[in-house]
C-alpha cells in the first residue's frame, strides 16, 4: 500500500509539470481502476477497494495540482530572473561618459 501510494504521488507530481488536466484525469481513472482490480484479486472486498481507489484518486488530484503549481511558480521565477538579468546589464558603447 505504501509503495503504490508513493508511486502515485511521484507520478502525479511529475504529471502536473508535463501533461494537461484532461489527459491526467483519464490516466488517473485508469490507474485507480487497475489498482482497485489488483486489490480485489488479492482478496480485498469491493467496498475496501472502492474506498482505497477514491483515496488514491483524491491524493493524485492534490499532488497533480501541487506539481502544476510548483512548475508554474518555477517558470515565473526563471522568467523574472532572466528579465532582471537583461535589465541590469548596461549597454557597452565604447564611449566615455560625459561629466
């Protein structure tokens, strides 16, 4: 259970940085369905598998949003850093300042 939860978290955070929400929703639904089927085949009841699947789905959505937010924030910081670096450079004209 812990391994699959950690895998779900890692995949969801990475997905937040790379894929669109509709693609992630489709992927999350398929993954939770597959994990629920494996849980039922191992001997869990269908209600336990359903509850576990819903918990994982909620966790995946939260981690997806966290990954999306972190990636977006990182992109804004990089743009601002690049913009500030260009603005701080003084033009080199080869002429001495008057004064």
